[in-house]
C-alpha cells in the first residue's frame, strides 16, 4: 500500500479563547489573528516537515487548497508543490488539489500542473476537488447553483488542454477560449494521474469509475466514521462491475505514534484538541449554500435521516454541517477514531485493519496536525517511517496501482544542487 | 408541449394553468375578475397561495406565474446562465401567462425582475409596484446575505412575524416529505443563481429606462434590504413614482401585512 504524508498547514497560534471570541475559523476569521512574521516561520517549518517526510521514505507528500482558512494556509498549493519539486527527488507530489471552478480560465490549472510535473520529472498527482462551500461559494464568491457544472466543464477543458496536440478552441457553457495551447506539456502521458477528493455522492463515485480516477475521502473524522461511506463506495463499484482494487481509493487518517498508547496520548492531546477545538470551529451559516448539494444527494440525505431517526449519529452532507457535532476532547477524539494513537506496533495493527476494512490502498496520513511543533512532528514522522511503515508495506501487494505517477528515469533527471546559503563573509 | 391544460384546483375560483418555459412545466395561478394584475413572488417563492393575493383578487384578475426554479417553476433556473437568459425567460413567462401590457407587481427578487421587464420592454408593463426589490448594492450599507444564515435565523429575516414565514414553508398534509424540502431549497438556489453573491445585477443602471408609473413599497422592519435603497431607486427612476412605508412589515411585506400592501397596490394601479 502507499503511505502518503499530508500537510494542511494550520496556523498554529490561534488563541486559547478562539472559539469563545470568534464566530469562525473560516471565511471571516479576523486578520488581527494573523501575524505574518510568525507565519513566516510556520510556512518554513511546514515545508521543512514535508521535505523531511520525503527523506523518511513516504511514498508521497501531499498539499491542498483552502481559502480564508485558519487551519489551511495554502490558497495556492501549487506554490508549495513547486518548491517541493525542487527540494525532493523521488517522492510523488500530490496536490489534492486545485478547485477547478475557481480558476478563470481553468486552463491555468492545466498549465501549472504541467509545470510542476515537468519540474519534478513526472512526479505529480493531480487532484481535482470541487471544493468546500466555504472555499468556493463564500470565500471565492462562486455561484453555488453553477459550481458543479462549472467544475465539470473546467475538468473537460483541462483534460483537452493536456491531451490535444494542436491548438484548439474551447466553446463551453461558461468558458470560451479561442486558442488553447499550453506550454509546457506534462511529462506523464497522456496526463498525470487524476484523483478526486469528494464526499458521499453516488454521482461522484460513478464518475470516478467511468473516468478511471482515484476517489479520495478526505474526512477529519477517521476510519470509524468513514467505514459506512467507503462501504457505499465499494458497493457502487461492485454494482457497476468494477474490481475491488484498493488503489481506486484514498483515505485520510490522523495518526500519532509514541512509545506506548499512554505516551502517544500525552504527546498528541494538545495538538489534537487544538485542531478539533479551534480549527474546526466553523460558523454554521457557511455550511450549505443553496445548490451546493445536488438534489439527488439531498434526497438521499433526507431518506437516510428518516431512517436514522432524524439523523442521530449521521455525518452531515457538507464539510460545514459535519463540523457541528465534532468531538473536541482527546478521549472522545481517540474513542471515535479521529486520531489513531499508540505504540508503533499498535498503530501498525490498527492501520492494517483500517486499510483492510475500508479497502483503501492510498492512505494519506496527517502526522502533523493542529499546533504540533516541528520537533514533535519530526518525531512522529520518523517513528512512523522507522517502525510502522515496514509493517504495512506488504499490504495489498497483490494489486497493481495503476493510478501512481510514472516519473522519468532517475538517471535522466536533472541534478538539483543542495541548497547552501552563502556565508555572510563571501 | 400541448395546449395548456386549465384546472380549477380550489372552490374559491383559483385556477392553475401550466405553461412551458424552456422545456419546464411552469405554474400560473389566476383568480378574480377585473383588469389583469401580475405578481412575481419574492425570496422563497409561493409554495402555497396566500391571503395577499386574495385581497388583490377582490378587485382584479390576479395572475401569478412561477419564476424559474421557484415553487411551481420546476428546475427552470438550471438552464439560465446569464442575466439575459433570465430576462428572456421572465418575458416569455409573462407573455404566456397573458400579462403583456398589464399592471405588474413584484416582491424582493420578483420585484427586481418586474423592474427589469419595465426597463427593457417599456410596453410590457402598464403600472409597476415593487416591494423591496433586489438588484442594487451599496458597499456602505449592504443588504443582509440571505444565503449565509443559520436556518433558525431565516424566518425572522424574511418577515417581521417569523411565524408567518414558517407557516408559508410548513409542509402541508399529504405532501411528499422528500420533495417538499427539496423544492424549498430549490427556491433559495434559484434566487442565488441570479443574485449571488451580492444581489447586485446592476439594475440601478437600467432604472432610468422605466417609464411605467412606479410605486415602491418597503416594510419598516425589512431586515434584508435596507430602506435606504428606496431613496436610491427613487433618485434613479425617470418616470413618475412614489414610496410608501408599510408598518409592522419585514422584507416580504405582503406576507406580514397583506391588507395594507394590497390596498396600496390596488390604489396605485386603479
């Protein structure tokens, strides 16, 4: 299986009373809470951490896109990915991803992803999320009633821009461009592997299957909450005649490794409670812009609420609605499976079980979360790579991962000199 | 589509007709006698008939076509991508509902479209009555964002008396418990489709084209659209106009004060 190291880049110094004094971590979070000189260190620490994860042997390092968000400091993940392309050599670079409807023209995504693919020698995984309501409809003002059709059209434009050899005209419903002809062209042919982070919409599952894309469920609520959803995904794959190749799917999981379970509990409580307490404090008025949820998904949600006695224990239908019932204390955070903690053996055993029960071949691990500092992050990352990773490498060895980057031969790739700042005396 | 089928659906003389707008079955309600008076509903649309329309129907033939995507308007909004698409769809709706050249009233988002009709096609509207229309945006005094609200805050934003909004939106006995809430969400989506994100369609630039005598009505407790917009609109209107403020009324003043609002409109269009 693939073990991928994911960074959200949370602002790590939200005040203790953040929840009491602020309506939301997202959309209208106040600028006075942002100290650019502190963020200078955060960004550099975070990028160090991603590079360190690559050194430690993780299969991929992952970044993603958020806007006006106190727990996600990457409005442009491509900026980070381009830096990582220069500072790493063999690790896949997973941009998870670019919210296609937000780019005008979406050709920009085809260009920037091609740039990262070329700079990195063909190591890019291209993620195409629709994007959360907070990012797309509120922070970026995209019309929720057009978001999905704009997304699908932008996807078609990007794919054509990657595939077609000659300049072409794109005559879309929302995008018209007379001369589409991107330079550079991606190394991976016909294009980098495409992964789709999504919620529990059957239409998205069917589309991923039809297009042969990886479907990723990037939830902050761990394997227990994810089980029913991934069961639904695999049932749908089976219904439409697709195999159970676990590499069709990706899943996000928070993990904290220590010498023992208690040690891990003590080490990671503060960071976990910071994340679930402050970072997921989102004003419910940002939850459901009208039209964001398709009517088919609304109908399924209403039926399921009826079946589940008015939604007790149900996961909400959008990122925003899911925040309402989140556990914020460490005991419940662990109990509900949001964060897997333990000794290396215990973590390996749990992740083996998670991978098997969810049938997920691409496990995206959050080993930095909340206000976790660089030192603890390195400890978690190193201990995982030394003592957990070896115990998981054999999982799903019987399956082929057809959705993984195909880089240039290492021998053909450019040599990237190590960074060495000039001495002041020179 | 075949010739429209007319069905009397209530014993009080309310008729429902279905017309075809861009391939979507669109409901037209009609009641009363006398000269025609059209009404285009506001945020939330008309999931059910309301007392305000009965008051109008006492003196006029009230014709109430649904707007695309609003209750009775199917998914008509889903094919409208531009402002011009919307205006053409509403123009076609008015024509097929028999409202060409008639008096026209509208509320909130419907008032915005009624104003557009009078501005772009002056012969389309005889006299105009607008209840707190959408379409303008003042940075110093922005309207409340109706699409970024906690669900429990919405009734109090729409009406001075939130119970009236709740009653308007309550699921009737025998209605489909899945379809009904989806239809109400769709009304919100349809409004968002044309007015997202600021409510600013730049209607202000076209107000000078309106020649029809225009009555502006505003609830004194409108918590969506500040009453300062009334002055702005009055300044931009080239034709005869008047402003009346309705007491004890919110954004959808016709819901809070059906009698007072109907009386003003009947007077203006008499």
